[in-house]
């Protein structure tokens, strides 16, 4: 028996005879049996070393421990992810405080490093989750209570074909948070460029002191030299870059971006990790089947360090510029979730959350999400949930949500839980490099003030304000956005009409998609449509959005122009009168 364990299980005991975070490495064949054997050996102070041929198993050790904690109801994990700048962080904090989680963890995979600085992504990521669990468990006043943790990642940090499935196997709830890609992509541009101001890329030759009028990356200008730079004044204390960057954001005009932006977007520590390079390039080939990128081309790029990335072929930069915006991998992640729906051992509590809809009616989402956020959690360990009954809304199957599943018994909470001090939302800093790449772009000064979901206030910027390569990414994102809005995957929430009427005209693209997808899906009558737009052409995005809706099988309901039904201007007038009433 001892020889068998020596060959198949690595057990490491510290001086206090307690197992550390790397104690168990189990082949699946011996899984449960070896757990008990290893515990027995630990008591006997026997230590074995891992056979060289089994060292690859080190990358799943922390995940295996997490799996055991979940199986024994010591830990309940909820996972939130979606395209970057799509509202994941704001949603995470709102969920954390609204549903009484014990702890939260932000982007454990962003700068995944093991204890020695190596890049064992899986072990480093799950080691961070395990550390957070131990910290939260130690802070509990009552032992044995389930620790409820919420973890947030963005789609560009979770590899869809090699990492997402690990979350599916241990999470009791997975929420996909996304946003109208016109607003999301605009915000993402600012987020990427903000790394210059944050001094994150100085060591790579892109410091905050660059002159936007002249700066190039391997010969490609970051900013189009033909741009009118009258807004730049060399006599000001503010750097030349900051002046132009501030001008772009203030004017919401990104047409000055040139091909160097595509190369700059790939200057991220994530993209020098071979596993990320491999999966990212394979997804690029899948999305662009006629790209001509060969297996040999992919192999050539693997293992290249960050300082060498700018000199790689154009297809590499195109692939990972797309990756930075988040929709390529998000689409693949959705497919991964769909493949595993209904399979034993995989999370089935999946919710789709449109961030703009959440902003329009957070109280309704508070009610709608409760069943999946509390599903499978031992009820005597649940926190108080102030359940709010809102106007009628529906989920993917068109059924009306009600309050019947939340009885007084389900709300019952133990005395020690009521007396427990409320936990604090944690930024989850992991050192200077992590802070530079993450905190510098996430408005943590605002996030630290409140967990409230703010109402939508921002309309889309005109399509003419984006360069062509950005518009192509918006077009792809819009296709996936509309697909998500009508998708039957887990709990896909349609908010009440009243919630959207309140903010009609704030975001005309959001209005249009909701009218085409949501209300037809929930069986609303024609006269219930909002049909009020600040701009019938939606600032140039109408053809793109219409194409996305039609391609996803939706009928365009008389929303103005040639698609309008009975009566033309008279119909629009009646719609407006009904809305104002």
C-alpha cells in the first residue's frame, strides 16, 4: 500500500504536521481512496515524494482541494464573468452585498503566478481561491458554516477550452454579465490606452511621455499622423500624450487611432504565456477560417516573450487585439457552457445578465437571481435576503417570476449569522504589477464609494467616431450580443416593460435590441413596445444592429423606416403618445 501511494500520491507535511495548499495530488482512478490513505499517512508522519512522471498533476492540486470543500458543503462558489468593461466588477460588488456573500475574489487568473514566480496558470489561480477560502473560514465566528464566495473574472482571462470547465465543475452558480458592445468597446479602448498613463508599459518602450504625433510601434503609428493636433500645447505641464488621450475621451472621438493601437493592445503579460498564445491563435483561426494562418505559423509564435511580441506577424496582433475586447473568447465560453448543460458534475445554475437591463431595474434582478444564487446552499447557513416583488417579468421560457419559492422558512437565518459582522468587499490586490494592470483602469475610487447599481445615463457615440478596425469588432460583438439576448441558456432574464420605459432614449441601441428580442420573446403585444428613439438611425448603427437581429432569426417590428407597420408617421405618433401617457 505504501509503495502504491509513493507512486500515485504526493503528500507534503509542514513542521506543524498540517497539510499545506499543495498536499494532495490524486490520479482520478484512485481519487477518493487516496484521500483517506494520505490522511492516515500524515498522522504517521510519513512523507513521500512525487514520482517524476506524475509532476504534471501539480497543476490540479488546489482545484482538487476546492472540489472536496464544495462536495462537503464547506464552500459555495459563485462565478461572475463576461467581456471586460461590460459591468462585471460593478455587478460583482452589487451581488456581494445584496446576497450576503462572505468573501469575494477579483481576477485570480489575471497575473497568475505560482509561489516561485512561474506560470502554472491553473494552480496559481486555484491556489488564490483556496487562500481566500482559508482566510474567510478563519474569520468565521461559528465553525462548520458554509463559506459563500463570489469570484469575478473577465472573459479574456479565462481560457474557454482549458480553464472554464474547471469552474463549471465546482461552482453552484455561474453568471454571464455583458453589455451593449458599442458602449463596451468604447470603454475598452480607454481601458487599454490607460495602461500608458499608468506606466504599465514603460519597460516595453511605451511610457507616459510619448509624443502621440510621432510615436510608432515597430513602424506602425499609434495615432494617425494626419490627425489635427491643435488641442496639444507643448507649453502645458500635462504630457503631450495625456492631452491627446483626454481629448479623445472628452470628445468621444477615436478616429485618430491607427494600426499601432492593434500592436499596442497585444502588449500584455497574459499574452506571453504559451497556453494563452496557443488557445488565442486557435480561436482566431476559428473566427477567421480564411485567414491563412497555418499550424507552423502558430508554432512560431508560441513561447515568445513580451519584449518580442511587437515584432511578431500581423495575425498575432490581430488575434490578441480582438482578444482584448473580449467577444471572441466569450462566444467560445458560451458554447462551452451550452455543451455541458444537463451533464452530471457540471454547474446547471447559469444566469445571463445584461448590465444595462440590470441598471434599469436592479430590484427586479434582485428577485430573479435569488433562486440560482441560493440554490444548493444549506439553508440554515444562508444570509437574510430581502426579497422584493417587482412588476411582472419573464425568463427564457416565458414564465412569470413570482415570490412563491421564498417562504419565511427559507428566509430563516441562525442567530450567529445575524450577529456576524458584515464582510468588506475586497479589491484583492496581488502586488504592484497586478495593481498596475488591473486597478489603474477600473474606477476603484467610484467603486469604493457605493455598491449601488447606477441608472443608465450614457448613449452610444456615433459610428463615425470609430476607426474601421474597431467597427469590425463592434459588429462581431453586436452579433453575439443579440444572440445572447435571445438565448435559451439557464436563466435569461427579461425585465419588466416599466423598467425599460423609464430609461427609453438613453441608449438607443439597447432600446432597439430589447424591443426586437426581449418583448417578442416574452409574448408582449405590439402596443406595449416603447418604440421611442433619440435618433432613428441610431447614430449610424441601425444597419449593423438590424443585420445582427435578422441573422439571429428575429423579426424586425415596425421600428421606423421601411420596417414600420401600418400608418407610418401616424403609427409613430400614437406610439409616442402612448409612451408619454
